[in-house]
C-alpha cells in the first residue's frame, strides 16, 4: 500500500523470450534486456543501501550519538 506515493511492496521479475519483465506495484510494467536488468538490479541494491544509511543517519541525529 502506498504512503505518500512511496510503495512498500516489491515488484516481481521473470524472464520471457530472452527479456526480463518487471511487474511492479500500481500496474508498473517494463521489459529490459538481460544486461539492462542486471545493471538496474545493481543500481537498486546500491540505492537501497544508501537510503538505509540515510535513515540510520537521520535517526542518530534525532537521538544523539
């Protein structure tokens, strides 16, 4: 369920006819080459780690060291 336009559920990926299909929340659907999908996956993992760090930094700033 979205909160302020941010979804907390993951998309589902599958391979079909040599393409990677991604079905996301709210009807988002895209297809990518395997190379594009792999790079997108890496970018999502990197960005998720960065976002988690931002949350941790914010929580530490609000509650002290």
